[in-house]
C-alpha cells in the first residue's frame, strides 16, 4: 500500500474533526491529519506516526496547532478534545529525544510545536493540560538542554518553570546544578557570553559555586529528603575548600535509598574531602566503599591507588598502590560511571523521567 493510500485509509477509520475553515478543501484537514498522527503515537505505532507527519508536512501540522489555539481562544472547544494534547506533546518530545528528528532544524520545530501546545489557553485562563504535566515537561526540557551544555537554552526553559510555578525543592536543585555546570573548570572559560555582556567580567568560579550552594540550601529547606541536593551541596562545599562541612553533608546521604547514583558519588566525594583534610587512610575506606557499589568503574580505583600511595612508607605500600592500578577494568566499562555524568547536572534523569511521562499517554 502506498503512503498516500495508508493516510487515506487511516483518516477514513478515524472520526472527522475537521475545522470549519478547512471542510471545503479536497485535502484532509490539518486537524484530521494531526489527530491521526497522535492516535498512532498513543497506540505505540511511532513509525506510523512519523510516516504520517512526513506525508503531511510541518506546515500542515503547524496549521493544526494554530487551529487548536484559535479555537481555544474563541471558546470553540468542539474540535480539540478529540486530540490528546498531552499525547501530542509527548510525540514531539520523543521525536527529539529518540533522534527521529535528526537535523537541528527538525528538532527546533518539534520543540516549538510542543511548547506551543503546552502554552495553549482557553477563556478564563483555563488550560487543557494538567499543571503537573506542564511542570514535569518544562523540567525535562531544562535537563535535556543542560545535558547538551546548551546552558542559555536550559536557563530559558528554567525561566518558564519559575515564572509559572512556585519554587520547590526540585526546581531549586535544578537551578543549583545549572550554576554548578557553569562552574565546571573545563567549561567556564569557554562559555560564550551575550553581546551586551561582552565588556563585563565573567562570573568567577567561586561566585558560581556560592550561588549553587545557596540554591541547594534553599532546596533542602523546602524538602530535606532531596538526597541529590545534599550530595551536590557537599561537593560544592568541597570545591570551596570547606572539607569538614562537606564531609558532614556527604555522610548523610552515603546510604540514601533508591538509585545507587547518590550513594556511590557520596562515598567518592567523602573520600576526596578526607584527602583534603590529609586523612588518606580514611579516604581509602570511602573509595573502597564506592568500589563495592560500582566495581566496574575506574574513578574510585584510581583515587584509592593514589590515597594508598600517598601514605606508603615502604615497598609493600607502593606495591599495594600498584596493585590497585593494575586492577583497573576495561575502560569501555567506565562509560556509565556517575562521576562522568555529574557535571551535566540533572540530564541523567532524562530517560527515566521521559519514560514515566510517556507511559501516561502511549502504549
């Protein structure tokens, strides 16, 4: 069956929701086509949805979204409840995250389409999407941009969150991690600045870390259970040279429940703070504890080797340090080490957060 025949058959099977402005056209109305795309996505037929989008073209789908917006603004609600707007947002999001939209221009179009849907309003400022969904989606966009080191874009998305919703622990954690990413030594010197800021001195790393610390403390005041905020506060304090205070916070999340991401890094960072206080033996114990959680990673093994070497006073001690280095595994197994993900902020949460949101609308 040709792609055009496939589209015609599918539109025949679906109930028409054509907008009045398009009913006299010989071509399928944009809203009908969009309805078909979203329904295929909700049924788990992603390739079929993508095929319909390619056949329809971005202009037609843009027109459908414009029709939805106009209907809502006019209080004409008959067409839009037939389209699952939440499902539509997730379709455009998945197109970006999955690589289905490969070109930057395609990704930008999908993100703009999703953003337009998220911003839809009905008379009286009513919105067709649950606020909890909108907040989760906006944070997802922050984390995605942060993972790509598009920090200006991440800040812009975060601005949408803070303007629309009251501050909470998760939002403040995200804000702090953005400042921490900006303070990344390998990144801070290379970040571009806006033209109007070109003559101004760039914020120093110390200033960025201090701002991050403030966000983490505010996050913990609102939600003391945020283990990652406690972890990041501890590492920021370490980077600022406050080793004893850092160790105090890190010890509080060494056995944090849930994902091992936080306990592993808490042990690794606690070891570093102990070394900062010239307590190499205690640092070595924390590094061994980190290895027990993630034995495939290299970072704690290298740290352990140097901690042992720093206290070695004879050939036996040096041989012990050498043995730790020789125990390093295949470097390809180190790609999942949370240490390499840490500076990319909350981006490590994107896959799980997306799957949870997708599960609400699609098979």
